[in-house]
C-alpha cells in the first residue's frame, strides 16, 4: 500500500488561470498610456483586457497544470510504502429484546462508585 499526498489538479489550473487574468490586468493598465506613435485608433481598456486575457488565462492555466504535475512527481518520490493486513472482526452476539447486557461497570449491590 502506498500513502502519499497528491495535488488537486483542478485547483492549480483554475488558480493559474486567475493569476494569468490578474497579470493581464496589471500589464494592460501599466501599458495603456504608452505613446504608440502616430496611430489614430485607440482601443478601450475593456477591449484590450478582453483580448489579452485570452492569452493570459491560457498561459496561466498551463503554468498551473505544469506546477501540479511537478508537485505530483515530487510527492510520488516521497511516498511511504506500508504493509496492510485485512482483519475480520467478529460482531458480538445479538441480545434478546428486554435483556440487559452486563458490561461490568455496575456493582452487584447497586453502588455505582468505583
């Protein structure tokens, strides 16, 4: 039997996508006011974020997946190998309705102090 920790791939992929979107927001806001020469057309902030977030989210999700795979390999090397045995446990005999089980916790004279 092998016991090891394994990363949740979905969490890493979604986390990478969110970080990619945040990085896209930061890059677009920092480069929004850069003079691009004599071009007359200016794109809005929302359209730039929408376009570049396609790249940012995709790259972020890919990086998150790669990190999850690397962590999975690291945890696989540190896995512990154990030997397990299957043990069958016998159930106690069933009691008849109204029968009181004696667990040995009460004294015969009715005194419940130890």
